[in-house]
C-alpha cells in the first residue's frame, strides 16, 4: 500500500475571513498535488483564488 501526504498552508492576513483563509489553503493544497504530491505548498498571491 502506498500513502501520500500533501499539505496546503496559508497565512491569515488583515482583511481575510475564515472562508478566504480556507480557500487560500485549499488552493495551496491542490498546487502541492499538481507539483508531485508528498509535499507542503505555501499559498502565494500568484495562485489565483478563483
């Protein structure tokens, strides 16, 4: 059995609410999965939220 673990991390900034924070972390998570799995990806402004 093979198990992978990918994580998305986001920073709470002024003006962010809980929904925006989760959306940023989710975008970072899917970026980690696209970039090879088994990694941690930090949300960057270059990753579009929509």
